[in-house]
């Protein structure tokens, strides 16, 4: 664990709308996003419930089978969601409205991931919207593979007197698809089974019971935008994720936690139809030497009048 005195918390602000964000250099983690009235939208870390609030998932999304995986036939230990959550990112550039964080390969990362890489995450506030750009570069001499994902936790319910089940998810498009259920005992997604299904609908009303078997993961979904909204007031957030192929939702079951994570993913926890060779994982990303890829995402704050 890195010593906390090495870590910086940086603040950016949109001078026009007074929207403000705070990011922890440990993990380049978004730890606060407030509107002009000072309303907080990001889950504030509580170790008794969930000690994080918006980890960056790289080079793995979710868990590997027995916490191990193979790169080019060689075994490596890989922790759930990868090593970024415990990595101190450097700050490349900062203005009043934006900041750029970067992590490169080092002795610690090579113990679980054999490739050179340049991973950066840019946060930028404009017109009250938080723009996030995940960027992966390959300075290695050979092709690299990886998964990448986002994991922001949004306060839900937002206001006193409200309940979790007063909220719902609203998708950009009408969806007819089923989630891939997670098998808690086998610690894998069951690719041959169907979980929660959306049937010609854009809405998913929330309840804690939906998360009894961990995350709700939609491997096949048309929407690249989803909103978390109070059914009546329409207050909440909208997350746009054009850079990601799938999306998952999570809150810890049995804790009545006042937050919901919206998780755009390229990759997932290990699936029943996958072997242990990392390159064979669904939605895995690859980069040739010298290449760079961007994975954009946006967070819009909705105050009910939008």
C-alpha cells in the first residue's frame, strides 16, 4: 500500500456552471462531483460498505479464474480489476477545468502484467458535464492485450426521504436483452444462462434484490447511454459511454448501500465459456506497437429540469 502522504487530491471546476470535481491520484479515482449548489453525486468512501468510489479497471475487468491468468502461455497472478486502484498516478497537466493522470509500466505492474503500456485518464469539466477520456498506448515492441473499464458509484438515493427503489435506470434505446448471471460459488459469469431480462423496454426499476447474485452485466446491449433517475423528480445522472462495448450495474447486496455503480466495460470477470489465456477473453482490447486507443465517457448531472 502506498503511503498516503505521497498521494494528491486535485480539484477542477467549471467556472461557468460552478460544477466541481475532485480526483485522488491514488488510482486516478474520481472522489467527488458536485453541482453549483454543492450537491454531491459521488459515493463517499466508507470501508464498512465499500472503501472505493470510482476505481479505474485495468488491465483486467473483474476477476480471473483463481486470481490467475496466462499471457502468451505464462501464468501471472492478477487481482480483481487489476492494479490501478493501488497505483499512484502522476499528474501530467492541470488547468482550472481539467487534469490529466498517467501510469506507466513499472516493477509492480510487470509482476502481474508483462507488457509496457502508457495509461492516462483525462478529466475535463465543460458546461456542467464531466468528460473522461481513458487512453492506452503501446510503447512495447509487440502487440499488447488488456481489458479496461470504469466503476463510478453514484449516490442513490440523493435526498433525505427518498428510497433506493424510488429510482430507475433509463437506457438510451429500447432494449431486448438478458443479463449474464454471475455464479457466486464458481466466481464466474455463466455464459449459458440468462439472468435479468429487458423486454422491449428502456427502463429498469431498481431494488436491492436485483443484486443478490452480484453485478447485473449486459454483455449485449445497444445503448451507449444510461440514466439513473428518481422516477418522479427526474433528478440523477446520465452516463454516456461511447468508448465501451458493455455495461454492468452493482451495489453490495445485503447492505442497503445508498449508491449504485454504473460500469462501462470492455471485458468482464471470467466467463464459463473462456479459458485462462487472457487474449481469449471476450471484448479484450489489443494494440500494436506504437498504437493508441481512446475510450471516452461522460457524466451529466440532472437536476430534474433537464
